[in-house]
C-alpha cells in the first residue's frame, strides 16, 4: 500500500474508533473575540456587500491560473511524465486555455467585468493536509472554531445589522460544512441567522429544489394560519420552533419566485451541475439583498493525484465558464455590490506523476470577481518562480523573493473588511487584508476604502 493510502486509511480508522488525532488544531481553541471587534456600520451600509465564497475542496492546481513555468519544465525535462504537446496552451496572461483559462482571459479582457487573480497565496507553514487546510482557511484563523460566515453573522448580530426580519442572511449550497461550524462563541446564533441549506438536483432540469415547501395539504392558508397560531400558543413568540415556522413560509415563497423568474436576455448558464450551483447562487444574491453570504463546495473533485490532466481540464472549464456567465448576469442587473471569491486547500505540484496526477503544493491562485463598488480591479497580481525540490518528483511554484505574497488567512481578513469590520486582524490571528499597494507595480490597494 502506498504511503498516502496508508495514512488516509489509518486516519479513517482512528476517526471511526473515536480517536480524534489533533491534525486540525495547532493549539487550544480560541473563543470568538466579539468584544474586540470594531464595526463601522457606515462602511457596511455603503458597501452593501454580498459574497459568493466557492471553496475548492482538495485544492485546484495553480497551473490553471499560472502556466508561466511550463516552458522551463519542458525545456529542462523536469516532470516525471512530460506535458502533452497538445491540450496545454497558455493564454496571453498565462492561464491554461483548455482548463478554464479561456474564460479567465475573457473575463480579464472585458472592460465591463471586475476581476483580480492573486497568484501568490502562500502557506508558509508548509502543511499540506486537507483537513488542516480546510479548517484553517474556511475559518480564517488558526484556532477560532467558527467558520467565516458564522463569525460574520455573530458580528452583524452584535451590532444589530441583521435581525429576525432578515431573510436568509447565510445560504449554503452543495456542501460547506466547515464554513458552518459554530463552536467559538459563548452563545449560539439565533435560528434566523443560521444557514439555510438549498440542494441542487443531480438528475433534473430544475435549477434548485425547495425543501421548505410543504405538500398540498399544507398549502391551504387557513391550515397554515391555524398551525402557526397553535405554535405561538404552545411555544411562545420568541421560541425557535415558532421562528422557524415563520421563516419557512417566507423562504418557500422566495424560492418559488426565484425558480420562476426569467433570466436577463442573453444570460444562459451551462446545464452541468456546477453551472446550476452558480446560477442558483446568483439568482439568490441578485433577488435577495438580505442574503449576505453564500458558500458552496462544487464537488470534491480537485484532489487529482491521478488523471489530473483530464479531471482538472473538465472541472476548471465548467467552473470558470459558469463564472463568466455570472459576471454577465451581474452586469445585466447592474449589481456592483456582489463579489465572488474562489480558493481551496492549497495549490498543486507541477510535476506530472506516474498516474498522470498532481500532488499537493503550498502556493495557490485566489480568484476574486465583481464587487466594483468596494474593490479595485488589479488584474493578475503576484509573480512566482519554479522551485525544483526534486527533479521528476517535486516542482512547486513559490512567490519570488521580495515579491507580493499573503497567507490564506488574509482572504478572511479581506472578506470581513468588506462588511465594515475595521480590525479584521483580531479574527484572523493577526493577518491583515490582501493589499499589494506597497509593492512595486501595484499602486492601488485591493479594497477601495
């Protein structure tokens, strides 16, 4: 048995036996420091931010957004298996054309679209385990155990920026469990701030399901009113059951409306599952300003130790062609307050191994789209070099010495700042927002104000 399979099997057996190896937590868990957070409601009201956070479980290869080392790899014969002569074309700005790069280039070239591609999100801890990376990056802190959107909901709730009338402030599509964890506060979130989960059908032409719609017997308004009245009498108006019943009807009606609303002329999402996920997310964000955050994990399909050349090509193409339509949708609706961020566990090794796969790396590309109201368009940011740790085995991209780089924790810091948290460092272990403006060649910060 190969080492990787042995480790996975061993950890699975330990977990099943109730032995939890402390691989996800580097230190004692930290309570959410809500009392230390500074919140500027003026920024929050001005930005009116809405975020779609797409987490690529397993880690997308950074070659998708950075093919600039391919010529060196070929010339010096560095890869265990050589890169094919066809199917690996580099666009003018260094994207893998056949693996999503055509859409990435189209978005970047379109003056009406906002996009920034950060090529140097580098994990200096040199840890490349999935569980550890997911826990840290989805929580935005080494030891705070609540996910980024949950932490945000706690802050917005503390400063009365959301209340029981806010409809679906956090929506979870197709996964996102690590984003959801809520262990870190001294009190639980109110039920109306907890994530609303909407599933995307696998084998249906429907864009989304409506799990909040009751069958026909419950659709009678008189029956509905009688049941809610009974709930009030038995449980009281502040009870979670009563609150849930009130929210259920509102959510169901909203989803039904979304499903029937036509898309703008010329906006047509791809029909594959990733296309459905992105379409659903954009329908919700555009149709409901109350939704502050949507998280999704569009398939556990990026850990391509085998057959990566085919797998990544298909999945990256599907993802970014859907994002390209989302940009068109956003622009057609005149929405400059919606942003989309895409990141994952880590990047991947540039070496093609014996099973046509890419192994784990420390550097990744972070893609950020939209948000013209509060973000500057910076294009491609960050320069890398090829680190040959072991020829024919380990080829990694790394930030150039003295160049712009940031820890993935800064993704969370940037996310929080958009929502008016002026000192996001207290929620990210001291890591600040993504800001290349002090480096040569980058005169503008990423966040406008």
